[in-house]
């Protein structure tokens, strides 16, 4: 059973890292739009500040994944629920934007479904 949990965390981490890349790409789009004067400098700065907070929040969540214990759970669902609770605590503790938890939760549910289908 720990192998499924380990696999779950590995895939979840890859999904969250992919989200980080997407946010960084979005930052480049905002920069290009500002240079083309399609958005104002004020809007650009606001967007960049929000993206920076989201990136920071996702990085904190990724770091917390490395500290998750694989032992002591009856099922993969119970394990995923504990990881979800950890994500909630991290977002609240660091006062991250709500989007950070939303992204992490969607990815967690996606990976849980994938792992359950893969093994079944």
C-alpha cells in the first residue's frame, strides 16, 4: 500500500510543478501585453504581485509534500484526505490566495482518480 501512496505523491508533485510552469508562462504573457501597451503598468504590477503570491503558495505546498508520512492510513482516500488537510493548513498559515488551494485540490482529485483507475 505505501507504493500507491508514494506513486500518488509523485504524480501529484509533477502536476503541481506543471501548474507552476503555467503560472510562469502567464507572467510572460502579461509582460508581453504590457510591452505592447495592451494593459497598463498598474494592471501589470497587480497581476504580477498576485502571480508571485500564487507561485510562492504552490512552492510551499510542494515543499510540504516532501514531509508527508506514507504510513498510518487505511486507504488511499484517507491518505489523500490527510494531504488535502495539509494543503488547507499551508494555505491558511501563509495567507496564500484562495486560488492556490483551488489548484492544489483540483490536482489532488485528478491524481486520486488516476491512481485509483490505474490500479483497479
